[in-house]
C-alpha cells in the first residue's frame, strides 16, 4: 500500500501539466485578450463584421468618426472627411489600413476586468494626425492624385497623411468605375510603390559615399547626354564637369548614371536594402508595400537605376522614414499613426557621417536650386524628383525632405501622380504643408 | 391508454412552462429598469458563490479529523510491534513495504497480509525465496490466518493480532466526527443560491423572452442536489464534498445548456437524475471487494461488446463515429466504457504481483483504444490511453513499462494520423489558430475571442454569442462559460476538477485496499486529463480533439458517465462515516459461513494463478 500511495503522485504530475498549460493560457489571455476580443466574428463588438461602437479623433480631439450601434458618423466638414478618409477608414473595411480596422483592439472599449461587457462604452482612439493639416494638404493637391505625409522626426508620429483620390463617406458616389476613382481604396502613402525618379539620386549618393573614398571630390562630365556602353542617357541640361554637390543641386542625370556604374549594382542594391526601401516599413504593425531594386549585370540598367528610372520603385512611407533617418543622423523612429503612440523603437538606416553629408547636400539644394523662400523661416533640406512613367503621360512629381524650426524637425514626402516637374508641382504642395505644420 | 397518460403529462409540463413564462414577463415589466441593476449584481454574485462553494469543499476535505485507521498488529520477539494500517499489507525487505522486515533471508517483496470485507485475514506468499509459514506450516500460495497464530517470515516469528470486532467498533466510535468545521448542508445551500442566481439571470433578463424550460430547469437541479444530499444523510454518511463539486460543475453545465440549447433542458434533468443514480450504484458495488472481483470479467466483456457494436453500427457526427442510436435515443458508448475501463484496470494487492492479470488488462486497454481509433474518436482514445498509463504505472511502478507503452502508442498514433486525414487536419492548424480563423482554427479563435470578451465577470448568463458556433456547448464549453460567467468562474470550474484529484491523492495513503487507490487515482487522472484536452484544446494550446469537459459539457452520455466515475474517487475516503462506498466495519455480525466462503474463493483464485 505504501508503494501504491507513492505512485499516486503521478496524479500530481498531471495536475502540474495542467497548471503549466493554464499558465500559458492565462499569460496569453492577459497579453492578447484585447486582440482576441476585437476579432471581427465577436458579435458583442460587431454586427456582421462592422464594429458597433467607437470614436476616432485627430491629435487635438477633433472627432473624425463616431460609431454607434453600427451607424457611422464622420466629421461634419467635407474637406475633413475627404482628407482623413484613408487614415480613418470606411464602413465596409475596403480601406484595409484604416484606423477603424488597424486600431479596433482599442475601439471595442475592451478592458481586462470587464472584457466587452457594456460594449456601448465606446473605445476612443486619438490619431497623431492634425485634421487641419490634412485639409491643407488636400486643398494643396487640388484634386490631383497622389500622397502627402508629414512626420515628427523625434517621435515618429504621422502629423499629416492624405491619399488622393478620396471620396466622401457620408455620400459615396454611386459608382467607383470612372478613372477619377482609380484605386480609391488604396492609401497611396502606405500601400503603393512608384518610380522614384531623381529622389533616388540620394540613394546613389549614399551608396557612393560609403563605397568610393573620393566620392565628394570625384567629377563627371555632362554633355547633355552620356554614353553608357553602346547606349545613351540623356540629361535635362548640359552641365559640363561637376562635383556631387553641384550635380545633386542641378539633378544631373549624367553624373549619377556614371556614378552608379562606378559604385556597381551590388552596392546600389545593398544600399536600397539597408535603407529598407526594398522591405516593408511598419506603421503600428501595418506593413507598407515593398519597393523594388532589380540587380542587373548590365551597366546600362545600373546607370538607369542610379537616377531612379530603372526597374526600381519605392513606397512613399519608406521614403519618409529615410528622410527622418537623414534628419536623425542616420537613425529613424518607427512610424506611428497614434497620438502618444506605443513606445516605438528606432532603427539605424545609414551611418552618421553619410547622413550628415546628405543633409548638407540637401540643404544646398534648397539654397541653390529651389530657393529658401519656398520655406520661409524654416531651415529646409530637400530633393525633388520627376519620374518618367511613359505611355505619353506626364511624369510623377516628387518632393521629399525635412525642415527644422524652433527645435522641431519634421520630415515630409509629397507625390503628385502625373504632376509634371517635381520641384514646381510637388514643391509648392510641400511648401504649403510644411509651413502650415510648423505654424499650426 | 398510455398515449393519454403521456399526453396528460405533456400538457401539465407545458402548463408549468407557460405559467413560469407569464410570471417572468409580468415580473420584468413590474420591476422595469431595476432588472438591469439586479443583473448587474448577479454578475458578481455568480463567480463569488462559485468560489465560496469551492473553498468550503477544500477546507472541509482538509480540516476534518482524518486519522488513519488501524486494523491490527504483528508482535515480534522483544515487544517490537508493527501496526497494520491497511486491509492490504506487503511484507518484505523493500523500503516501501508496509511490514518491513530488514533481514537478508527475506525477499524484497516477500508476501502479503490481506483482510477481507468480513474481517477474515489471509497471508500470501508472493513467490518468495524462503517462503512463509503459519504456525510453522508452509504456506502454498495463500492461507487464512487466525488471531494469535504465528507468521514466520525468513526465520522471523511474528504473532498476528488483528483487532477484534469490539476494538474495530471502538475505533469507529473514536474516529466519529466530534465536530464538523464546515457544514455540508450550508455549502449545498450556497450552491442552491448559485443555482438561484442562474435562475434569476434568465428570469429577469429583459433582453430575451423568458423560456419556461429554462426556468423549470434550475429548480429541478436544486431538487436533485438536495435529494442526493438527503439520501446520503439517510444512509448515515456525512461527507458531501465530492458530490458538491460535481453539482457545482453540473450547475455550470445547466447554464451552458440553457443558453445554447433550451429545448434540451428537460432531458438534461433526466440525464442528471440517471447520473446520480448510476453514481450510487457504482458506489454500492465498490463497497464489496468480493463483488468487484466477481464483476470484473463480465464488465470487461460488456465494455468490449459495447465498443464492438459501436464500431459496426455507429453514426458519424462531426467526423467521429462515436454515436449509437437505439430507438430514437442516441448515446456515446465510449463514455460508459470509461467506467468499465477503470473498474477492470484496478486490482487488489494479491493480484498486483501476478503478471497474468496485467497482461489481461493490457489486452483489454489495447482493444479499447483500437476500437476508438477505428471510429475516429481520437480524443477519447487519448483519454483512455493516458488513463491506461496511469493504471499501468500504479500497478507496476515501472517507468520503463510506461515509456515502452508511450513509444508504442506514438508510433501507432502516427499511423492513425497518416490513415485518417480528419485527425491530421486537426493537428495542422494547431498553435496557429489565428492564422486560419476561417478554416482549421475556426472554432478555437471564436472560443478565445468570446472568452476574452467576457472579461473576469462575464457578459451575463444567456448573453453571449459563442453558443451559435458548432459544438460550442461541448468542445468549446470553456469559452462559453468564460464569456457568460467570466474567467473567474471558468477557472473555478477547472479548480473544482483539480480538487477532485487532490482529494483522491490526499486520501490515497489511507485507503484500505490498493483496488480503491487505483480506482480513485485513475478516475481523477481521467477527469483531469480530459478537462485539460478540452480547455487547452479549445484555447489552441493543445491540439483540438473535441472531448468533453467533465460535468459541464452538454450531452447525456458524458454527464451520466462522469457521475459514475465520481464514485471511484469517493471510494478512497476512509474518514469515519464519510463515504457511502466505504463500509463501517463491525456493524454487521460476522457470519462464520461467509468467512469460509471467502477463504475458498481466495484459495481457488490463487491456485489458478500459480498453476
């Protein structure tokens, strides 16, 4: 009997196994319960997959969307509705990156003690965007397709995020079939990749600074065009012999095409990877569309890639993060759309020395090419881009960079689809929005 | 004539439903908005009462005077006395022998000294090297031994002095409860309060129409609870902890049934009554080891026959063909085979040392598991297998045997999985339920979402949505309980089952026979393991195998069988007048003819084994 009594301890082993399993369950329950409860099949929080209750505001508490018993009520102001639609999201979840989907864990009103009990206590989410700034950007785009975004380089908070085309969620059009609404559900800032054009010369410059010891002293000749192997790369002007500083300011194609060939396709690709242009950047866990750099053994392909006209594409979100990295001496914070968002991490995208050199070159661009009057009272750093898209269409206009004023550093990215020349089409939008961002 | 009677009964029940519904509607409209306030408090009262009932059972089990019983002594020369603490005592040199004789001439497990129901003692020679003598006559296999006789083990003489009937009566008297720190009746009263809370939750809820079937269910549940208690008291037994824990779990099961399948409420009551009756029947059998021994082979045969019928005639429900339909009444044979399985697996000490017995059980277990694999009831097969491991370990004590069985089973299991795509699909999504929320993880993610939605105190009885998911009230029942009654109440249910296990473990050392120890420990292991598969399976920590949560999951077969299994756990409780499955010795006059019969049975049995 003594023997059997001892052996009955096997029961304790089973109880311990159960306790271990329950420990894992409880750990997950308290860590992930908020997320579990926000699953769209949970009928306490959703009706047919549509969130019943919740409220989304901008950073100043301006209400952008109220959900009550499954009824969606957007802002009373039309421009606010149109300009914040992609940030806030639509009722049917067609805009997959909308806050009503991404932050639903917080919108359900879940709390650990009560779960979803009395779910009419709606959860509230304050976005980091400033509705006023969004309206401003929307007006500056003036109906053209594209994306505008501004972020705080210290915190990673997105202050402005507009994607065009948009539609009024309070009175949606009968049909989205017309070209006017092409890709209307896509947040172009986060979920599109475009040919970068000349803004990619910053990547080529960064690659050169790290692979060629004499990069800053090197000169190349521009005769309005240059020979790469048997082919020709054309330039917008005839620039003669120029240094990297001068070449970036005038955005010389010949200089950067030849530089890219000397840097080599491998180093170009490595730089694109290091700047996370070819991978997703994450905004509160939502991945951006990946850009692309196709490594080629042909010198001509490498030359075209060096001026952003090859196979390469970039996502505006990744470009914005790259700008934040240049502003932050190589280190960029993780992007967030939440006011006082989750304690985000940061990542080093490029060496401090490279970042400082690029910053100096970009400021020189503003001084010598775009004019400091574009950003009154702001110390600005910028690069324009005019990305040829072919098919007889106007090129995409880019304007990217950052500005410093009163101890704040704000990075921006502006993309105007088929907008024409970069500095004039996108530059004015950037000027408008950045000025407002610092003043507001 | 019969048709008219049943029509009358039907009409009467319907009238009761109608009346209850009318009263409920009237009450809700009368108290109006205060109904919500009442429901608000009920939400906290339900987990609180559950916890208090659980705690009172815990305290009651461990605060009561439970000194071990004594049954006699062996006197060696020089006034050395060895007490006999059990009905079954091993003699030998081994450290874990009950009667330890540390002399080189004694084998490690030399012999056994065993008492039967009627107070007769028998000495067994467990194939020792030097043999055993009684009054200097060699014991061949076994021999009855009378008070005052000298048992010689390895040259050492011991005078055998069992307690007389008079002494046994005195012992019983001295161990009788002087006071009871926890009143069982009051604990049951609190449980009835809990049942009343559930009743009120459904009665007062303005958001859903009152349902007479639910409203009648809870009073009936309380009535069955009290009937079981009064019956226990009427046969002069006082302990009611195990029954209270089972009733607590059954109450949660009724709440699940009410929210998910109100139309089943009436049947659920009948199932509970059947379960409680089965509980007392199994317990009655366990009172007599002699009866147990007679019933083992027929029980094993009946169990196998049941499974065989199942394999041949079963219907597939959700992939597993574990349902059998007879005359419109469908049941799961495998649930009842669980009772037989434990019954067949357990053995008295004298049989533990004979290999033949173990082989018979191994064969029986293998056939059971094979039958369950054939009908694709993988989860139940696993429960049987783990129970088998526990019994095998309790009987042999050999880790080696256990590991060998595990190895064999894993390869057999892999074979089964490769042959059965339905089982493999259950494993494919395991631990990745959230990656497949619309196919292989469908049920689990919904269970997790609902459980989290309930928070610590639940949404309120009847106010969840998980019951609309397939198998919610059986396989996902933990999710339903957590959603409606909250995490605290859900954990209380788990602790209640664990407490049954702790109960079995704590009293294992004081049990009279190894048979009851094996019964109670393996029964507790079976219930706990099955619950573990259910809870952790639905929460995506273990593979989702679709077994039931003991007492809580809806389903007649499962509920009835769980009550039957509960009797095994109760059998180890040797507190005075505690368990009805344990006889109070010395109450009945010993009959000389009976003693002789006992002896003959033992002798016949041992001859058969030693041939």
